[in-house]
C-alpha cells in the first residue's frame, strides 16, 4: 500500500515543479483573496507548479483555524481544492535530526518536509525561514525560499 501511494504522489507532479507552501501563506490567502498569497495558490498549476503541504502543515493549519478563525474552515478546503494542493507524509524522526540546530524546534518538521520532498521552492511568510543561515542551508539543497510577493516579482509569476 505504501508503494502505491508514493507512486501516486510522484506521478501527480511529473512535469510540474514542486512548491511546498507554509501554513502562513495559506492563512494569509484565507484572510484576503486580493493578496499575493492567494494569487500564488490559485495560479500555481497554470504556471507549472504543484503545490505541496505535509501532514504536519495540514494539522497546523487546522489547529490555527479552529483556534483563531473557525469561520474560515470551509474556505480552507476550497483553497486546497482550487490550488490542487497535494498532501504528503511527514518526515521520519531520523530525517528531522539534521535540522535541530538550524531552526526553532517547532519549524524543524516543516523545513525537513521541504528538503525531503525535493521541492524547488518553499513559499513562506514566516521570518524564521527567511533568516540568511536558513536560506543558505536551503540553497545547498537546491531549494529557494521566497515570500509570495517575491515569487511574483522574481519569477514573473
């Protein structure tokens, strides 16, 4: 069963460049449908990108929405469907170890997911991920970390 799921995930992104999306971007898109975050989420597929979130990010989204924005839960699912967001498995505990000293403990599973999924881009509004040492580490793994606004500017998205 595990192998079939991996194959399904892989086949879905053939020809598309992977973009892992942080919960901060999705929450921003939920709050405003006129900002860069919303634009990136709904335009990604047409621009040749497959949006990806991990199970951890999905849980984080559900927790934040339940706590702060309960009226936006239905909208969350609408955006995930509109953006054709793919949910992938969390990294293993072993995969998390190499990130412990680089970033806050709460953000380790997110950065590990981006690297594990071999995403080309990581879209975030979280300043922790935008620190130079994190950006440098990511670039060593072929990953570019951008805000939605920067993605639009730099890649004519």
